[in-house]
C-alpha cells in the first residue's frame, strides 16, 4: 500500500488545485480527504499524474453503505468512476 496516495495542493490535469486520488486509495480514505478539504469530488489520477476519472462524495457514500463494502475496497475497484470532470467542476469545489 502506498503511504502517499494523494498530493494536496498540486494542480490536477485540469489546472484545479487541491487534493487528488490514485486508484490505490481506499474508499474510506477518499471520503475522509473530501470531508477534510470540504469538497464533493476527487479527481482520480494514474501513475503519470494524469486525471483519468472522478469520484464524488455521493458515489462513494453509496459504495460505503452497500452490503458488499469492506474497508479494503480501493477506488480502482469502484465501478463507474467517471472518465472526466463534469462541466464547471475545475475550481468549483463541488461543495459537499
């Protein structure tokens, strides 16, 4: 497991500053990062630091509340991670 699954304050591929996630981040950690940063989404990046998708607080809450959830579930395991940021998301903060 990576000890640094996100880099706070680094601009993502859209130029938006803030936390980012990688596929090895757990759902619970991603929710915690969103709560701490007071945002409703996290861009998901690949090993080249390119934004490859997006997870939202609502999406991860549904996953966490499901009967099949375990604390080992990683973002890469979450079906439906969006391919891009929604219009206006870059810099908008998507308040939770």
